[in-house]
């Protein structure tokens, strides 16, 4: 394995004192991880350096053609005080899935998990301590060739930055209102929907903006061809409990394979629930609602973990799910997933990785 050089900052920043005001992604730690790719040399020069600006040519390819991929994961302060990561190998595997689709040279997944651990160790004191808080970790890769012309980059940077983030639900788990998007689409099969790349999020901004104007938290995307089948919610995968079946859209290339989604499916199956990964149309959800069979619905993602859906708006139809309250399954999943992530309950699955 390559050696990671460490250059510590000479000017450490003051750490946030009031952890109730952390918010999300606003403050960054003292250090970042960098590694370069140059054709002929491969990925090289891994290093941890003080957090700061990166010099780029205005012709850098990522700025023009969006050859960029990223990940989102968290470090938690475990019950014994040690930093914990949750299934980091899955994030690095997904980064390589994105890399492959965007013609970005693959990374050594194991090495990159070690690099993230090393960065978390250096900035360990930045992991907040209050209930529900964590250190958000953002690995990303972008092409830097100073060249205006559409082709895969030959020179790239892999960077990891970290941000202490507040509790997503400072007042406890809170159901959200979601708007079913009928005008815009996010991705189509054969496109990049299954990757975590900047363009997917740029494509979502307009719909998100319109949903917020109508007082909805996020949009529920329908498939880009028939506008009929459910895809995912803004930054979450989505689940519906219909009768005794827990349904989530199958991974068919247009949605992100969430790590919280995967963990949710594995947990539910271990508890004996019937979980189906299949196509589900918005008509089926509405029919189940009308027949009183839509028991609960929730989103899954690293930021919120589990986000109960209290209301779904589809055109003129407003579906109030479980009286707008948190469902039994949502609560049980939230308690168990966060319990495992924070090292408070036994990790039977071996999901948690301690940073030594
Ligand atoms: C579009 C999208 N879907 C789903 C998810 C949930 O994925 P994960 O559970 O890995 O955070 C995210 C968040 O990363 C996302 O951005």
C-alpha cells in the first residue's frame, strides 16, 4: 500500500462550540486528503494536507463537461469515544461504479478506505459529541486537464473533505411532506442515475426548487419514460409498506443503490419482514392508499437515516400516510440503524469499522 504523507496545519481553526447550531455541510475540518491521477503514473501522491483552495485552470475539464463523481458517508463518535465508520467499503465500491460509468480511472477501494480512516484520525477532535451529530465525509473525484474538448480526462484529483454536522432531527424523528414530480425527470435507464455524479443533482434542482415553493421537503421522482413507476426521493431511496409487504423500487440503472437502502432491506429481512425489490407504480401506491392498505412510507439515506413520509402529493391527490405520524417500522429501523452506527447496540452484521 502507498504511504500517505501527512502535513499538519500550522493554523488550526476554532472548533464549533455550540453543536446545536452545526447544520449541514457548512463548516469544514482542518485537513483534507488529496491524491492525483496522471496517465502513465496511475493514482499517486496520496497525502493529507491543511484544508484549503485547490488551484485549477479555468479550462479544467470538470468545469465544462461535468466529469465528477462523489460519495457521502459519516464518521460517528462511538459509545467508547472511538470514531466509527458505517460500511465504508460499500461507499468505495459505489464510487468505482460511478467511476466506471464516467470513464474515471478506478480507485483501489481498500486503500481509499484506509485513506479516509487516516483523515478521520487526523481530524478526530472535529467529530461532534452530542446525540445525533456526526462528521460528514465527502470523497470526490474530478478531471482537471486544461482542455476544452469532450473526452475523458487524463489527469484527475481525488479529494476527501469532512464537515461536522448537526442532528438531522433535533426534536426527534419528524415525518416529511413529499411532492410527486410529474413535469421533470431526473434520469433514465442507460443514463447516469445509478451513479453519484454532480450532473444528476444539477438535473434535480429545478424540481426541488418548485417543490419547496409549495412547502414540500423533497420530490418523489417517477421514471423518465412512462412517468409511472416510482424511482426515489431527492437524496433518499423510498419504501412503501403495503399490507404486510415492504416494497422498494428495484435497482434498474436509473436510481442510486443507497447503502442505507441495502442495510434497511437486510435488517427488515433479518426481522422476518417480506421485502420486495420490484417495480411499483404511483397508481399502485394511490390504490393501496384508497383501500387503506398503505400502512407507512419512508425514505432512507445517509443524511437522515430514516425519514418517515407523512404526506404524498400527486397532482390534486393528497395522501396522508399513517395520520402524518411516524410508523412502527420507520421508528424501529431508525432506532436500530442509528444504534448500530453510534455503537450503542450490537452490530450483528459486522457493518461498523472502528478507526484505531
Ligand atoms: C439520489 C440519492 N438517492 C439515494 C441516496 C441514499 O443513499 P445512501 O443511503 O447511500 O446515503 C442518496 C444519498 O446519498 C442520493 O443522493
